[in-house]
């Protein structure tokens, strides 16, 4: 699975307005729901994401969070990407502020595909140079191009 299979340019939020973890999850859920209105209800997705966060933070460190969850009506894995240049306290494993958010949502019965998507995104975001390019990109188109270029390398 490639990231470009689950993320489109329209699903990138260049500058998140949110200032808390809960707000970020809601903002990204609303953004995703607006593009998949038949399959995703924003409040339901927000609740799923908050439930997952209660199990343990998805802010994995180095300014990265990969919030994720599953929904019953969803037909395939989808993603949204958001950036907070100033960073948000998401109780990250390393204590740093989180600046890059990669939201993954999978169908309820798709354990294997869900894990493959998580693994792919994690591999991409391990590269410090890639993370820096994401933080420096100035537009949605540039962010998407950077993600596509990195995705093609793996």
C-alpha cells in the first residue's frame, strides 16, 4: 500500500487552526468527513479517535502524530494530513510539541490493511529530512508533491 493510494491533495490541511489535541482530531475528522459524506460522520470519527487516544497517545515523538481508527461504513482506508507549524501539546512520547498529523481511518473489518497503512506512514515519517521538507512546504500542492516523492522512494 502506498500513501498516495489513500491521501489526495484535497485532504491536506496546510495550517491547522486547532490549539489542542482534541481540536486537531475534530478538525481533521471534519475535513475528512467533508470529502466522504456518505461514509464518514465527523462527530462519530472524532469519538473513535478520542477513544483510541485514551488507550495511549498516537503522538509518537519527533513532532509526529498518527491518529487512527476504524469506522463501520467506510469502504477503504483513507487519510488526511495536517500541519501545525507552532506545534500542539499532544502528550507525545518524547514530550515535544506535535507539528505533523497523519490521520488514518480504516473500515471496521480491515485489520491487515489498517496495519499496513500505519506501517507505511510510520516508515515515511522516520526520515528527518522528509519531516523538515513537510514543515517548510508553503502550499497544499507542495506538501502533496513532497509526500508523493517520498512515497515513491519506498
